[in-house]
C-alpha cells in the first residue's frame, strides 16, 4: 500500500491506460464484426451481379431502356382497359322506407324516359321489379344489391332508348333473394370471382335492323362493360307486317298489236296458154291483197312513280347481356 501511495500518479495512469486498451479492443471487435457483415453483403451482391450478367437478355443500358418503355406501354394499355370498366356511381344508402320511395321514383323515371324516347311499354311493366311493388318490408341485406341492379338497368335502358327501339317487351335480371322468381328473374345468379362481379340480364324488344345495330353499338361504346352473350332475331308475329306492294300491271284495255298481212299465192291451172299461146306448166303468182290499214297509235299512261318492291317487317329481338364490374381493388 505504501508503494501505491508513493506511486499513486503512476497507478492512476496505468489504470486509465488499461481501461482505454480494453475499450479499444471492444471497438476493434465490433469493427471486425461489421466488416464481416459488409463482406457477406458484398459477396451476396457480387453473386447477384454475376447471375444477372449471365442472364439473357443481358441487363445492359439499352435493355433497361427497352424494359422501361414496355412498362410505359403496359401502363397505357391498363389505363385504356380500365376505361371500358368504368364503375357505376355508388348508390345512396337507404333503409327500408327510403328504398321503397327510391324504387317507385326510379321506375317512374324509367317510364318517363321511355315516353320521351318514343319507346312503348306495357301499362304493368315494372322493369323486372314487379315482385317488389307494394311490399311493406324488405330484407335489409338485399337493399344494396337491388340498388346496384337499378343502376345497371338504368344504364341498359339508356342504350335501348338511344337506339329508339319500338317496344320493350321484357327485361329480366338475376335474383337477389331465393323467393324472387317468375318473369322478373332469370334462372341464373350473379357470379363473383377474384376480379369482379358479373350480372346477367335478358332483354326482349321489337325493332328493325337499324334499331338492332344501334343497340349493339351502344353496348360496344358504353363506358361500362357490357358483354353480349347471345342475340336471337326473328319476325315479330304480334304485329301484322306491312304488305308488299304489287308491281304495276299493263294498263287494261290497251289495243293489241296490229296484225301483219302476208301476200297470198294463187295457182294457175295447167292447160292455159302461157306467153305466145304456148301451153306451159302450172304457174303461181301472188294474188291481189288489199293493203292493211295503218295502225292506230295507242295512248300509254305515264308511270305513277317509284314502286316499293320490298318493305322491312318488325323484328323480335332477344339479347342476353352480362354487366361486368371490377372489384374496388382492381379499379
């Protein structure tokens, strides 16, 4: 202890130096560990680079630029693709009472738009919702799907009204609840998969070829996705087709073509003298035939105008169409 007291300053310096040496050793150990980790990362990146250099195509600057351009084209295509799957506006949230009022107002609006477009409807036509009319209560879980179907039907009706179809016979949709049946609903249901929702509809209307073309064009150019699955066209037997006008016949009482006159021949009997009193063979010479009277010019009536040879008859058209909606995550 006496030595420590005599050499206290030296002992303190030795203790501090020993501590610093230990701390430096600790730092060195940590640095060696970090260096080993960096070395491992380097080896991993180097292996990845070597693997990329051996791939085909090689990730050169030109190939990277080409890949970037392809990504831009894909983004542009997806943008145009999504335009054909424009989502329907979200329906308002309604309770049972509000849905009853909304349903009545929507059907009245559909009928008014049909009248303005010149499309005829039955008096008892309720656009596939006749089974819901007059009900006092509705299942709360079915209100939202019914609201979506009203929006889809409105989009379908806009196509039919813009095409000016003559008469809308029927419109059917997929049932929402098991108790929906009859002429309002189809024997199929809505299909939902990982990409979206497919709702089937069936439309029956009367029109001519121009109206059919207008309906198909409207479905093709719509911002919503409509897929025409089938179309059946036939004559509409409920409407008497327009009779085809007969071709004009020749005017009755017109004078017939004048008869032609031909010279008649008369035989001179043998035994009579020919020239110079010499008997000769029998000779023939034309007999005297009076000249035919000149033909009388017939008065021909002027044509009455263009004649309709063929007229188009009304057609009964049945179209099966699917409404495709992407899920919210795919918009």
